[in-house]
C-alpha cells in the first residue's frame, strides 16, 4: 500500500493556509481549556483564544520551550486524561530529568502517517525490507520508524542498536533493502563491513538509508553514497514533536514538513523575530493535530532555513534545509560559534583521515584551547614524520579557514576514538563556567 496523499501533498498554498487556520483556531481553544499551563501562559501574555482567527495571528501567541516541559515534569503539559494516553516516550537529555512525551491513539496514528508519507516520497513501499537499527525503548527512533514501516506494509527487521557484525549479517542474509540508523552508526557499520571483506554494493540488496537523530553533513552523505551505492536520505524529528517524522524526498533538496500537521517558522534565536526564507535561524513548530501534548510555537532549538517554493517532486509543503546543528549544541570558543558538523566537513575533504573525531576544549590561563583528535585512515598510514607533520599542518589550516579560529590537531591511530551506536558525542568541554 503506497502512502501518497496527492490531494494533501500537492495542495496549493492558499488551501494549505486555510486548513492550517482552521486547525490552529481549534488548537488554541483546546489548549486553553484543557491545560493549566497554557491557560496561565496565555493569560500572562494577555491572549485569549478568540484573538486567534487564522495563521496570520500565529505571532501573537507566546513561545513554549523545552524548559517548560522540564518545569512541568513529568506530565504537567499534557492536555488529555492519563487514561487517554496510549504510550510514553522520553528523551534522555544531557542534564537533569528526561523530557516526557505522551501520545493518544490518534497521536500514534498521525506520527506513523507523517513518516509513512515521507518514506513513500523516496519510493519505499510494501516490497521493502527495512532494518531498523535505532534504539527501541524510551527513545523514539526505533518504534517511530517501526510503525511507519508497518503502516506501509513493508517488512521490518527490528534490529535495534549494537552487535554490529550481526547487524551486517542480517542486512546481508535477510536481504534488507532499507537501513535506518544514525549516520555515525552507519559509518561504523561500513568500517566493520570493510574489515570483514563485505562490500555493501556487491554483497547486499541495500538501496536506501535514512540517517538522522543527529546532524550530519552533505559530505558524509556523498561518502556514504559513494562507498555503498545506496541513496542516503535525511530523517528528522524530535521526541517532543513525536519522534522521527520527516525525510527529504528523491530530490534530496530539503526535508518536507507536512503543513497540514505542523506549522514551521524560522526565527532569529536571539531576537525571536522571523527571518526570511533561505536565512538560517531557529526552527519553531506548532503542532496542529497532537492531542496528548500539543505544542504551540515550540522553540525546537535546531538551526536551519526554510523554503516555501514548490519542490521539483511536486509537493507543495515547505522544506527545511539540512540542519546545521542546535543552538545549544553549538560551542562558543574564544567568542566564535563552533559546530561539530563543520569539523566533520573538513575531515571528509581530506582522504588521509577518517571522519571520526573528538573535540576537547580547555580553558588555560583564561584562554580557550581547542584540540581536535583525528584518526589517520588505515589505508593512508605512514610513519614518516614529515608526512605526518604536513598532514597535521594541512588539517589545522583547513580548520582555521572553516571555523574562523585556530585548533590544534592531534593525529591518532585508526580505531582509537570511541564509536557510537546511537547519537555521537563529539565535544568534551572541560571549561568551568
Ligand atoms: O532524535 C528523533 C529521531 C529519531 C529523529 C530517529 C530521526 C531519526 P530526540 O532524541 O528528541 O529525537 O532528539 C532530537 O536530534 O532536535 C536535533 O537536534 C537532532 N536531530 C534529529 N534528526 C536530525 C537530523 C530524535 N536529521 C534532536 N539532522 C533534534 C540533524 C537531527 N539533527
């Protein structure tokens, strides 16, 4: 069963706006009447549900933040009775309590419909065999992709994370055609497969991969595609919005955000003002059909740009471009914004090293010092001091030009740095604030 809703996915801008307006008006009444949190937030900002008559009034509504979810831990922002909650997920977060997300039956259905539409947009269908190598459990990756794949009528292999040799064996022996995991984990799978003499192109039926849950660069996409012969698509979402929800289509030119379900805005994170299409800013999402945990103007914290132009695939819904990182993932070193993704792009342009790296930041005598540990590529290994010195100098020069600040490069042997089966942790910040 193909999951392609032509009427919705190619709806013209005017009709989409009307649909969004209708849903938004219902949403504001719903949250005001069913959540003490939203009632208080609206009252504090002098907003009444009646003030919202269409999406043109969206900007009158106050933002919500991840902090609001934490402050109302565990379920203070839910808008339904606990007996109507069908499932709970939670995001780990690096500090404190997890963010708890609840879903009604309809929420679960809408979540899998959103992702099923997206999977369909790159041609995945009931004939595919999808290996899901995202964690199953409180993390939304495993179950999120799983139910969308089942909705399509595809065959699922719920592999979860870990046991990489077995993962590769399953891809091969069960003839998986699609793989879903973090880009870092797939890079590791490629490494392990190479060591075992397995060539994804030659020895498997894989043709598509969905990689996400963490930022990754276009260079990594190219590398994965060249090495394995598959098409590598982005998959995006956050647990607060449900989990994995959206992917790019066959055009690989932006991730479609289903506008009948979500309103996407991009704002300047500092001023809160909207930015123009094409300009990078923070993604803000209003959920139009979530029941258990509706979010109004939720500051997602991810940095990207948006386009409302019709896609060459025919779909009219807005697209966000590859995410550059999170506003809070960004590290500020000597006053300059540094994203781990920038380092990844540099490393992928230099064949003598792998794309695995670790950034350590220390503050010595009031000065930030950044060290980037980089693995030498096994095939390029040399023990000639002059070559190593030149390589190090080349990397430092490239990093300076891309990051805008200097970083010391420490070359380490291949397989020295940790590998990740889920989201990679690239930055160790030892500075005391
Ligand atoms: O990572 C949901 C997910 C699962 C998405 C599987 C895709 C695939 P959280 O754990 O709440 O949820 O983390 C959400 O991860 O705000 C982004 O910062 C980052 N992220 C997710 N997908 C991408 C992507 C899941 N494609 C946070 N590119 C988000 C860049 C991504 N960053």
